[in-house]
C-alpha cells in the first residue's frame, strides 16, 4: 500500500512538471491569467500582505505538493493495479473541476468557473488532461508486478544452492 502511495506521489510530481511546462507555454502565449498556486501562496502565508501574484517559488512548491498529493491519492486507490489511460485523463479533469469549482472560489483565489470566459478554461482543462494521462502512465510504469529496466538488464541468476531438490533432478535430466 505504501509503495502505491509513493509511486502516486512520484507520478503526481512528474505529471505536475509536464503540466507546468504546458502551462508556462500557454502563459507566454498570453492564454492564462494569474494562476491559483501563486495566488494561494500569496494569501495563505501568515504575516504577509495579500498579493494577487504571490511568491513564485512558494507557488511552485504548493503546486508540486498538491500534484504529488493528488497523485498519491490515485496511487492509493489503484491498489497497484494497471489503470487505463482514459481513466487517468478523467482523473485529471476531476482534479481540475474540484479545484476550480470547489476549492479555489471559496478561498478567494479564483472566481467560480462559470464567471470565467470559456476560452480561459481551454488550456487549464487540456493541461489537467495531460497531467492525469502522465500520472497514469507513470503509475503503470512503476507497478510492482512489472519488471523494471534494471530487472531486465540484470536478471537474477539462481545459484545451485538456491535450487530446490526437484529442480536439481530436472536439470540433471532425471
């Protein structure tokens, strides 16, 4: 169980890096406004004035923590089983919906999704679909029942002492 949670956290962190790259490209193209992670960092730090843009480093850290935690949750729910890629994309969309409809408006980081122009939703939705897909591909790759590249490159060889008696007879042709 703990391995599934850790794999999910690793997958969530990696997926957040991919998501962030897509979001940065969209931001440079002028497709995004101030992002929630920066806004959260700006309003949640005690003793700091409320700022819309927030602190970039803390915003990035909060985003990776949230991505890793969301990935860990899926890792826990997966119980180590293979997850279909469409389910990962749907999970990414659910994370977007929960954040933009449930979490962000009450804490004041974003207005409700209905109050944001539809064109402003396209990139975040696409980024979250990519996030969920990357998360599932990573989780599936890290599954415990699947051999790792190291296992394939360096197979474990049994020594004669490690063989069972019935294996010895089979080897000798008896």
